[in-house]
C-alpha cells in the first residue's frame, strides 16, 4: 500500500505534469481540452486517497449517465462515468506498477485468465483493423470497463458489506429512471410506440432499458429470500421489485421477457441438480427434432403475421414472427451481414467496434426491411456473439464464450459448496441475473455501454471474490 507521503508525491508529480500540459494546450488554443484537465486531476486526487468513494460514485451515476455520440471519427463519450472510470483506471494501474500489490489468487482464477486472454485477442485484432482509431477506442473502453468493474471490484469485495452496496447503488438510481420513464409514458397514454423512446436520455431505446431491468430483477428477488436482510429492508425490496416489474412490462421489450424465463429455467436446473449429460442429451434431442421438422417449423413461423402491438398478448405472439415483423427481420439482416463479414475475414475480423461502420455492403437486397438503410448506419450486429465473430474473427467469439462458460462452471460449483446461506443467495442471484443478459445477448448487444458493462463484469467479480475469499469460511453480509 502507498503511504500518505508517497500519495502526496504522486499528487505533486501528477499536478506538475498536468500544469505543463494545460499551459501547452492554452498556448495551442485547445481551450476545451484544457478545461477538462482540472476535472481529471480532481478525479485522480480523490481516487488516490479514497478509491472506494470513487467506486461508489461510478456505480451510483451509471444508471443516470448520458451517451454523447457522433463525435469525431464516429466516436462518443459517456458522461459522467467514462472520465471517472478512466481516471480510476489510471490511478489503479499506476499504484499497481508502484507497489505490485494485487492478489495473485484472483489473477490465477480461471475466469480472470479467460478475461485476460480475451483482452489480448481484442488487442491483437485491433492491429489489422479496417478502422484503427475506432478499434483502439473499443479496446480502451473494454480495458477500462474490465479494470474498474472486474479487477477493482474484486478488491472492493474483500469487505463483505460491499456486496450489498454494489447491488443497491445501481438498483436505486435505476428505479429513479423507471419512475421517470413511467411518468413520460403515462402522459402519452401508455401507447406502444412511445414506449420505444420514453426512457431517453438515460437509455437509447427500450431494448437496452428492458435488458437492464431484467438483469436486476433476479437480484431484487434474491434479497426477498436473503436471511441476512431485515424485514423492513425486505419490504423495501418488495416495493422496488413491483416498480421494476411494472417498468419491464411497459418497456415492451420481448427479449427481456424471454430472458427472465431463461433465468428461471437455469435456477430450476441448478436447484434440481440436473446433470450435465442430461442437458447435453436434451440439447441433442431438441436439435434433432428441429432438423427433422425444420420445413414444418418454418411454414408455421411464416404463418405468424402478428406484428409488435400495444396489446401485451399480441406483442408476445409477435416474438416468433419472422415473416412480417420489421424488428425481427432486421435482426436477421444484421446477423446475416455479420456472418458474411466473418466469411470474408475469419481470423482477425474487421476490427473491434467496426461492425456498425462496415456492414452496409454486406446487406442483401432480398433481406432489406422497411427500417433498413442502404448506408447501414443504424447500429450494431444485434448479437453479443455474432458481433465479436465479425469484428474479431473466430477467436473473438471463442474467447468471449470461454468467459461465459467458465462463469457458469465456477459459479455453479461455488453455489453447491457454500454453506453460508446469504452467500448462496448472492451467488444464485448473480447467476440468474447474468443469465438474463447472456440470453438477451442473442438478440442485442450493449457491452459497449457502461450501463451493461458494470453488471456484466461486476457479477463476475462477485463470483470470483466469493470463490477466492469466502468459499472456505463463513462471512457476515450486512443488510
């Protein structure tokens, strides 16, 4: 650990460096950049002395952050979180370089190893990228998200009371966003079309909004059954859960609803200790049935002409409409573009973060929908799996899948071994919440945002921290 005198040396050294930098920026008439430097210095100063405060601030502000896009080179910035995250990462890495103090048990953990391998491949695939600047920004953002939301949080969780802080510092401001969204929706008569954008400016659209609500619903449910949570806090959690349920129903996000069913399925499989060979056998059987009756299934799906609707029953029915629903058809268009991009560059891909700038030439005229554009300027691959495949090649997908597989392997093993009931609830809540996102990731991808990255990498940090620090001893988790 750095002593107080060492911390002051760092402050003086960094202050002198940035004073010279500001002077040069003013001389070069880069006044807007120069104005940001003092803010960055404040972040660095607070982080040096009270890193936990800065972590609290980042978690608290993430649900309320605003994404400013369409800047130079197609880049953007998320405020206020990205500058905070970058500042914390710089201080953390500098301290790590200075005192070499990081728990090697965390570094040797299989999930950590898989994350590091994935980061290395992201860096390798950035070199031959079609758009190097875009890919470099993607690499840096993926790096600072992982450093802060995974590596720093594993240290943060050495204090057991920080588990609850991590969850509730995100849930409570997200509840504020839900209430704001419901109000905006109400003054528009709760119609279906406004439901796609009334969560702005906090969320870009209803899909990302619904994904995050679904992700935290299992966590809130977990607190209702947490033996360490007092009855008055459980009553609070129950009311928060009701708000989240209303929010997700009114979001009209079909993928989010499906993801909650998937989370329930995973919970039941774990509770009933279903063996892996049974799951593999069931999977093979399902694939065999799908292959055998594929023509009949396609004919049945093509007969479904129910589009998205304000009626909830009709909206659910539209999930399987691949004949006329524009949203579903556009996803298929994006997926096919990703596969064609992969076929052309299977090893390194087109470069991390480049899909949305490169997919237009890979569209087929037969697959274009009423919401497609010839310019291909409407976003990403709508898949957390096909996106990396197109952008980073086959190893981009495989290294990402390895992280997810290892998460389930280690977390399920941990759940069965733990004796502490509070920790078992936290682990199961993390597994169920994580499941909603990886299920949702089949249809959408949001890991380039702070809102999704914090729980995605943070839930992994929860599992790794419990596995490393608490697996073999009881721990009291304060309610």
